[in-house]
């Protein structure tokens, strides 16, 4: 089984995909992952990129995706260490990296800054790895 850590955008992309997660894969994310996805969708609605009905439908699909969300003491301490080591102003991306380091085989993100920060911590793989 391959375990993938996701960021909010990758979770949304999976929810919008017509292709299900490949058998034998498992998903993990930081405790606020679904809220991250909701924040993205909310910004899209406010920008006129998505209707309220579309937002509700995609958020229902996000909720239906089976994913282990982590926010335990060890992952928080690891996030703190990563943020400190990388001299980050914010902790959010470090939480994604901590969960990936502790519980995943790879990180799925299209965010170039998060992908760069993952170097030396966890491999970053393309979204398509979730489907194969």
C-alpha cells in the first residue's frame, strides 16, 4: 500500500476527478485539510469562478473521500521543527510536510513552494500517481 499526503488543492482535484483513487492507496493529511479545501472553494465562489451549488457539490465529494487526518502531538512537534529549520513565517506548509514525513510515502501537491520545501523531507509525486 502506498500512502500519499495531500494539500487542500490536491484533495479538491481528487474530489473533482472522475477517476477514483487507485486500489491499494491510502491518503493522509493535516487535521485542517478539509477546511483548507473549503477555503479554496470559498475563494473561488467569491471570485465568481464557481457557483454556490457547484461549491456545495464538490465539498460533499471532499467529505466522502476517505482520508486519515492528523493533528496529534508528534505531528505538531514535527511541524514546529520543520518550520523552525526552514525559517518559515507560518506553520501551515510545515504541517503538510510533517504529516508527509511521519505517515506518507510521498506528497501530492501542485504548489511549487510546498514542493520545494519538501526537498529532503519527502518525495513529491504528480497527482496522477493517486490514480495508478
